[in-house]
C-alpha cells in the first residue's frame, strides 16, 4: 500500500491535482524523511486539515465577522471586511510576511497542501524548490509542484522528529503558528494513523546512465526522461545531464586513445 492509496481512501472528493501529486510523490516524501507510517500519518493529518480533505486550493477569505474575530483577534478592524475576501486578505496579511506591495495580501494568500501564505514564504520555498512560486503563486497548486513547498515547510519545522514523539501540538504550532483547528487536526490524525498502517514509502529510484561514447546523445535524453519521471526539478536534471555529457566526452577521448 502507498500514500496515495490512503489519500484516495480518506479523501474521496480530493482535487485531481493533489491526487496526481501524491501518485508521483513517494520519492519526494522519502527525500523529506517521511519514511514511516507514523510520520506519514502526521503529515497527512496536517495537510488534510489545511485543505479540507484535499478539496481546498486557495484560502477564499470569505469570513463572517465572528469568524474574523476568532482567527485574527488582534486585528479588530478587519471585521469591516466580512464578506469581502480580497479586502480581508489585504487587511490581515498586508504589511507583513513579506507582503509589501498593494494587493500582496490577496495575491499571496494561502494556497496548496500546507496553505503557503505570504510573499516571503512563496519566495523562500520557490528558491528552495527551484520553482518561481513568487512570480506565479498558483504553481503551488500544480500536480508537479504541490508537494514541494509542503515538504520543505515540514522539514524546516523538524516535524518528523515531533511525529516520532507523537507531538501533534508541536507540529501544529510549526505549521499554523498557533493551535487554530487543533481539534480537527487531531480528528484527522485519529483516521490517518490506522489508515497508514502497512504503508510503504519507496525511495526515489536512482538515475542510471545507460551508455557512453557514441551513444552520448541518447544517454542524455534517457537521463533527462528518467530524472523527470522520478520527480527531480529542472536544476537537478540540468546538473545530471551536464555530468553525463562530461562522462561521454571523457569516455570518447579514452576510446580514441586506445585505438591509436
């Protein structure tokens, strides 16, 4: 059984892009240290809370006045934007989290598996993942990239270690900044823990050059194709392809030397 099987079982209405991300995501999760059923269960519990069972793509910000007081008690003036999603986002997120330009609060509102929020976070994880999230925030929602910022945030928060200890409160504070939605996160964990029992998370398969010398061009193509299917980003693929080319050149020179 794989992680995507758990997702399909627990989230029957999950967004197709999220499902596709998990379908291709075993290697990424393994790279992030999510290598045990317990770690996976904690990761999924947070993700499933943040996305309403993998159905929410963007934070819609369409809050009632009472909900605004609940979520942002330190921002009493924000209640005037009840029913005004864009105005509310700019009010509660503007001027912080790297949001410096007019409209940044709305542009960089929560998205994706961990509801990445704030221009600073989009820039940070974009740089880490080699994806231009800051210039195109909706890339966080794509099947190709959805797991990347979520896993980067998970690793940054040292959440695997807390998962090993069963510290869901500590994980929630790292992901949320507080304990908002804590009861729902615990409810999800009560479901993900038994569902993940027996899950196997396979490591990313290595990229193996097939040949050198005259077949160098075919090797580069094979390497790029294999790396892309394995989930590597384009920066890593470029480095790997360059190394393959270099090896082919060295092999060709050595071959010619033996023919003299």
